[in-house]
C-alpha cells in the first residue's frame, strides 16, 4: 500500500496539467511530438521561483494546427480565476491564465504566446504550478527584461 502511494505521489508532477484541455497538447495528441520542443522541470531547482512544476512546449505549425491549439487554450481560459488575453484579428496571440488551485492549494498558470509569419505560427505554451502568485511571476519576468 505504501509503495503504491509513493508511486502515485512521485508521478503527480507528470500529470500536473491533468484536467485541462491542454493536457492533450502536452501528451502529443494534438501536435506531433516530433516537431515540438518540450521542457519539463520539477523539484528543488524551481524552489527559488516558488514553483514545483514548469512545463513548456514550443513549435511551428500551419494555420489549421494552430487553430486546434488556440481552441484548447480558450477552453481552459473558461475555467480561469483571472486571465489576460490578447487577440490579433480573430486569433489569440497572448494569454496568461490563472487556473483554479490544485486540491493541495497550489497555484496553477497557463501561459501562451503565438505569432504568425508567412502562414507559419510560432507557438509557446507554458504550464506553471507552485506557491508563486501572479505578482511573483510578473516580478520574475520584469527582472529578465531589464
């Protein structure tokens, strides 16, 4: 019993975005994993940032595939506690979404950025989980811009 519980707890970060529509994206069911650059960081390396999970995807796709990704982000934004979303024309190009907390009280964020050039969309999706607040994240990103 203890072994099963340990395995489940250790595997929890692997399914951090479980229950979100973007889970399909992170699991490679929307865009081929072969064209995605995926980064996953868990644990103590994230402690200075008040995070325990960082997952990011970046890829380039044509309009049809981009639209599938855009729909997932918009669907997840419907459950948001707070969100900033920007559109260019009819397309979502930027989003920072504060999702409902985990059952253990951790904050969750979904970040999205996309730009189109000559029919190709360059997309980045980031999922963050931890005790960090929106203000903490803004502070981190503002430090990097300077």
